[in-house]
C-alpha cells in the first residue's frame, strides 16, 4: 500500500508539473471558434519571417534558415520559393509532449486568404471527431492565399508542398511535388524514411500523435505562447 501511495504521489507531481509548464492562458478578447486543419511542408521562408508582416514591425520576425535547415538567415533574404536562399527552419516541426498533447507551428488564416494579422500569435487547438481529447498549442508562423477562414495548416514534414513547389526541390533535391503527393504528402509512417533524418520525427508525428487522421476539425482559442515555441522562432506577438 505504501508503494502504491508513493507511485500515485509521483504521478500527480508529474502531471502537476506538466500542467504548470504548458498551462494555456487564454488571451483576453483573443480569437476563438471552430476551424479545420490541413498539413503542409513546402520548405519556403514563412510569411511571418518578414518584419513588415508583424503587428509590431520593429519586432523580431520568425527565424528562417539557409539550405542546411539550421543556419539562420537575414530577415531580408528572399524566400527559396521566389528564387532566394531562405527556407523554413527544420526545427519548426511538431513535437509530441505526451499521447494527448503536442506543440507545433501553423500557417493560418482567420479571415480567409492571406492573413498576417496574427503572425506569431499562439492558439490552442482542441481536436474533434476521431482525435477528441487531444490538444495542441501552435504558433502562427505563416499564412497563404489558398487558406480558408479559420484554417490551420499544420507544418508537418512530408505533409505536402501545396502550391509552392520550388522550396523542397532546391533544398533537398525532391521532385517538384515534394515527398509523396503534392497535396497530402506521404501516405504512411514508413514513407517518412524518404525524408532527411532531421525531418523524420516531424513526419512521423502525423501517424503517431495524429494517428493518420486526415484533416480533423478543431475548436480553438488564442493563448499566451509557451517559451518552447517562441524560443524556436524568436518571435512574439
């Protein structure tokens, strides 16, 4: 009985620490509602990596990287998808904290189409349908003209390059459609072996944490960004 009590106490302490570390503090008058998710990884410099797209243009934009995926580039460097040398950094991929909670990054639009009003803001996504009970805090690092209203395009390596076919082909030598299908990406966890080693954990996230569920719906609310996300991008809202 004593061992059982100690075990329960340790488990409660761990859960308390996890709750404290990732407690989602809602932003007063922040955005909220219901939305949809998709996934992508086009290797392009994110929209929020341009200082002029930030709410505070004097702030630090989202980090972009050279072709190695880790060396930071100047905010003024042209995107690889426009013939330049700036790419999405490899560490801007999702991370599973436990079986029901994760952290990551998204291209998002709240109004439909290109929407940079919330560059570097964070939202808590509560998955619906087959992924009911799972949550993810994501930072908005990108947007896109092909996004609908309240759409969250989760940055997942091997998730499809979409309309921008130049980035991954110039960075990693992929075919123009990227890994797998141009829209949708790879079809199984084993297909993640096609990606560079540094991107494979994020690719597997779709089949492990998200269980291979295609584009689950979410409810969302804006929250304060955890340092684990803003520390990677260098950007705050």
